[in-house]
């Protein structure tokens, strides 16, 4: 005992006794650790997160499914693969070989009625789609609709007692928040990886409308269409892409935010397609030189580089070369952000637009149209 007293000293002994009393009075402090550098035994700060995310996984994992697709590929006989022989034979008269191409991915049950969100590239061109649930059930799925412009698709299965995941507002997420990626990497079966949100509002130019969440939670081949959930097991995004040099995860994964995914889901279910607002303009960011020439600061305004014929913008009097200062009372600093904002407007509504033209400010009002699937010519 004397040796122990010499080792700790009276301050250390008092600190130890205080810690014992506190642990008896407040059992929840037993997760608090002692600092290795604090020789007096004072309590250091508690962990800010849980020791395990099993509760979050148990809430979300039953809603994440494995997707297996097959596609028949018809090819001409090998002897006709030579391009020099193409004119000598008619393909219609020669039997073609057929092989089956299979692929895998993931999906998320977002409504208990059987609606599943996944990536469009997971099911594109599929002849057959099989859904495997965590509880062992398997069934065929039908495609309700797809949206290549966000790389999302909605599937439907006919089973009872389906666990729909809980969606959360993706605008509330913050860089540094803990997230879990749940999916079917490399066909191994349902797998969970953990990381944080590394960044938000990433633009990778992979699709027309994007606002990716970046995460270092491991996302690999087969995770596409799977769930990115928060520490409460709520869906914050649909895993979509990874940046890699060798096909493996390097901590650069990307997910479509849940708000955008839910908009696409609702529109496809209710309208049979995705309905987006559209003005019919093409824009580009102002370079520092152009901004200076227009008398604007860096990042203020976007330049109209093209206008589609017979578009709402054309009918409203917008012109190529106009600099948009604001749309719908929102400053126009980012062309991609403005396009996303316009897409959320209801076709048929009116939107105020302020432009800089010839050194003068011009106020216009444009009717919002519906974005057509195939865009025509522009001038």
C-alpha cells in the first residue's frame, strides 16, 4: 500500500477515489476513458459516438436487397464477325448465337408496397431482374420507371411484409457525420462498411442532375443502388459510383442524396415519368475576365451560351449573351445549382429572371416548361 501511495501520490489517490464515486453514482460514465497522459487520473472527455452501430444496421439492413439481372446478347456467327464479310451475307437469314450476360447490384425498399430504388445502370437493358431479400426470399421485379438523367430507377415486387426504409432529409447532413454503406459488393452478400461524409454537393458530370454525397465508407462493385444510412439507420443516399484506379475502394465513394432520390421516386410513381421544370437555356460560368468585362465580381452571374428554339426562355425574350443575375429571386452563382432549382419548379408556373444586357439590368418573367426527353435545336 505504501508503494502504491508513493506511485500515485495524494493527488492521484484523490482523483482515483473521485472516479470510483462518480462511476457508482453515474453508471453511464463507465464508457469514459482515462487519458494516458493525465497522471493525476482526471476524467477525460467521453466518446461522442456509440461503440456499435448494430442498432442502425438492424433497422436499415432488412430494407436493402441484392439485385441480379440477366440480359441475352444476340451475336452473328463467328465467321460473320469479319467486317469484310458484312456485305456478302444477310444477318436476317443467318442464325445468331446467343449468350447470357449477368450482373449484380443492390437496391433499397423505400415503400412497404414493394417499391425499390436502385441505379438505372444496374437494370438498364435487363431481360430479367431477380430481387433477393435479407430474409432469404427471392422474387422477380418489374421496372416501374427509370431516369437516366439522375441514374435512378424504380422497381416493384409483389411480396408481403416488406420492410420500407426510413428516409431522412439529406439537406441536414454534415461533413463529418458517420454513415454506413449497405450493399452487395462483388456478389458476396449483404455487407456493411462504415465511414463519414467527406463532402456534399459534388459534381462529377456523370449525369445531368447530380448533387453527390461523397463518403469514405467502402463502396465497391455491386454496391451500386444500395443504401447509405446515418447512425440511426435512416437513408441519406443511394450509393452510385466510386473513383478508383484499380477497381477497388479507395475511399472515394458517391451517393445520390435521399431528397433527390425521393423526388424521382414520387414522380415516377405518380406521373409515370420524371416531370422537371425547364427554361431551355444553356449556360456557362463567368471567367474572371468575363466577369470583369461585365463589371461583375468573380462568381456573380452566369452567361447564357445558348437558347433552345421554341423554349420558354426564347418566348420570354432571353437572349444569347445575357448574363443571368438572379432566377426566382435567387442569386445565379452556379449554373448547375440554378438548373437543379429550375428542375424543381412546377411546369406552368412563372419565374422572375433578372439579366444584365448591354450594361443595363433587365427584368423578365418566363413561364416554366416541362423538360422534354429529347431536346431540339438551340441558337
